[in-house]
């Protein structure tokens, strides 16, 4: 009776382990769908593929030179023999020399570095930036999934200004910014309002002193002249050009109206939002910072992520230097990858088939159980990659295959019984000791700044953790009764 009970327990463990592996495979491959407003939505993010696997956008940036001055000079008539003409020529020559001095190799390299930094700040993980040192033109490759609005802003000059609205006086520029902090405020999410993106502009000490002086000397209101006519029969022409003494027939009186002073933020000449009160602005700015919000409260995570990326891009544009030269997009085209997603699937299929054939031919049913553990560990690793938004590059694919190979070697050695320790616990402990240095090294590599190297480290790191979990649970249930023959 005892033997029958043990056999039933063993069979139950096998069935449960197989079901878990099937469930992991389905979830990692298809996702988890829930009903949201009568629409079935996948709660797991899609797999992210590297640029060498998916199509990419090739953006060619050409240096934009200001030719208006040259055209104006051709149109202006010249007066010979005057001292003012000589002075104007010297001034124009000086401006031309200054303009030409911008187009140097050092400035081209500086522009390339600033563009790369802006791409990173915008949350774009994959990019390639190439500089033509002779012309200064730049070629940028980005995933086709990159948000168009974010991309367009990356290549702008980055000129930031805060102006007083009624007289267009610039009171803050890029040089006045010490740093900018971005964050997501979800303090009101418990009340159902959702979250909102915040951007806190912190001014330098010099700028703070300047703003304190403006607070003490500028009025929070201003007087705007308003013209009214007393003669109902006066024409529009006389109302706009003539005064009372000049017109004689029509009377025109000038009055003043008191209005609240406003300030506005501009980035590359475009307003960052509606104008807001001078008093509220100056009260905050004179204390060293200016808190702003982007968009509205929302519960949509994608909207929050988009707003946060835009905030981080604005942060990069404002608190860093302007591009030393101005660029314009000359071409934006799509490059088709030589390695497609189907190719990746074929590679995995070949690896799986080869492992299955070896194990099934040699070990029959136990070989099938061993192969299922390889499927389980691969499914769990892919699920981890999907949930953590890791980018699947060619190096990442090699890392996944490496984890599959480690599991295959472990299963083969367990079934073959040729390791130095024959018991199951001793066998897995032996493998753990062997791969401990690899685990530590993968943890270090996972913090690498380059996408390819970082993805290798993270996949090996998570792969070895999953290796321990799967083999101490599912593999134990499926193969622990294996005897050496």
C-alpha cells in the first residue's frame, strides 16, 4: 500500500509540474488578457526587439545656415566714399567671421554628443548617431516605434526663455537654470484622480538674485492704452492714424486700463503652455525654483509615460547647452532589417528540436520530462524579459540560448548519472558552485551603459536565478526518481 501511495504522489507531482510548464509557456507567448471597458487588453507589455531585428528610421540632419543676411546684402544699394559705409562693411565682415567660426569640427562633435545625451534623457534606449566630420551632417538611426514628437524636439537648438508677456522682456534663459527635476505625482491616485507629471525648475544663485530684484522693482500690473472714439461717424482710417488736433472733425480720447502682468515660457520660440500670473511666478522664482505640471491628471499609464519622456526631453534641452550649430531634417526614411522576427523564431525552433531529439532518443519518457524543464526555464526567462521591458537584441538571443544550453547540460548529466555526485541535491549543488562566478559577473555586467552588454548581463543574471528555482521545484518533481544505470 505504501508503494502505491508514493507512486500516486509522484504521478500527481509530475502532472502538476507539466501543467505549470504549459501555463508558463502560454503566458510568456501570449500574455495575460483581462476585460477593460468591454475590450480584452493584454496586461503584459509586448516584447521589445533591437534595431538589428526590427525596421529602423534613418534621419539625416543637415546643417542649417542662415542665408538671409547674404540675400539682404545683395539687395541693399551701396553708397561709395562714406565713412558709415566703411563701418558697416567692417561690422558685416565681423559678423560673417563669427558666423563662419561656428562651423568647426569641434562644434560638430559637440553637437553629436549633445544629441546623444538628449536621446538618453528622452528614454530612448536604442540609437546610432554618426557624424560626417567633413560636412558636419549627422545621421541618426532610431526604432520606428519612437514617438515622432519626441524625435523632432531632440534636434532643435534648445533655446529656452521666460518672457514678460506685455513687453517681451526676457528675464530667464538657459544660463539661469541650475537643474531640473522631473517626477510623477501619484498622491491623488487614491482618490481616483490618477497621476500627473511634474517638472521643477531650479535657478542658479545669480538668477535668483536677479529675480529678487525684479520682484522688488517690477509692478504686478501694467497700464495698457485703450483708444475710444466720441464721434460715431468717424471712419476706421482716421481712428487709427490721426489725433484730435490733426483730424479736427473727429475726436479721439486715450484711456488706460490696468491689467495683471503675465509671464510665458518658450522653448525654441514655441510656448510651453498658457501664460500665468507674474505675481505667482515671481513669488516662487525669487525663492529659487519654479514648480510646473505637464498635462492633466490621468490613470492611463501610457499617457503618463509619454508625458514623463517629454518632460525629461525638455529637461535635457533646457538645463544643457544649446546646439552650437542648427540642424534641419533633410531626410527621414525606413531601413528594413536583414534579420526578421521569423528568423529569431526559427533559430529557437532549431535549438528546441535538436535538444528534444537528443533527450528523447536516449532517455525516452525521462528525456521528455527533461526537455519540458528546458521549455519551462525558457518560458520563465522570456516572461521575465517581457515583464521587465528588456530589449531583445542579437546578443540577448545568444544569452537566452546559453541559459537553455546550461539547463540541457544539467538535465543530460542528471539523467546520465556521470557526475561526481549521483544524488539529485548534490548534483544541483555542484552546478551552483560552478556557475556562482558567472552569476556574480553577470550582476556586474548588467549595470553596463551599452544596451548590448547590459542585456547580456541581465539575461544571464535572471536566467541563473530561474535555473535554481525551476530545478529545485519542477525538475525535482520530474526527475528526482531517476536512477543511474
